[in-house]
């Protein structure tokens, strides 16, 4: 395989990764605990989309507010972890040459 073919394959891989990343924004999965009393839905990139808490666990007039606060706290934690991971990736890749053809490694 010559350099041009490697570059072409890298561009194809990059396009597929971008497509997967775009699709992951719309994918969702719901997890549950407590026999279904608490449910959380996340998208394909790990963003918390919703939290549902069975009313039997809370005062009914506080249910929605508590769910929103849980979503906000989970997303805040996820954001902080993401920032640390970006810093670590930057530290690990510092001084490395950029891949040819504008191809970016995952997480960069």
C-alpha cells in the first residue's frame, strides 16, 4: 500500500468516525435502578437527557425540581471529567507530529 492509498483510507476512516459521532447524538439508552423506581436516559455521547423518579420516593410537588437538579449535577460531573480527559490527551500528545491529511485521532 502506497502513501496515497494510506491517506485515502485515513480520510475514509475519518468520515466514518464523523458519521458515527453525529449518529451518537441521536441514540438514546435508558437505565434503571430500584426495580424501575429511578430511570436515567443518556445519549450516545453520554449526555444525560432525562431522569425520572417514581413519585413514591418524593414529595409530589418537588419531583420535577429534583429530577432537573439530578440531570444538572450529572451533566456537570460529565463536563468536568471531559475537561480533565482533554487536558490529559493534550499532555500525552504534546510534541507528537500531526497525522497526515488533517486526520485527527479519536479524542482530539
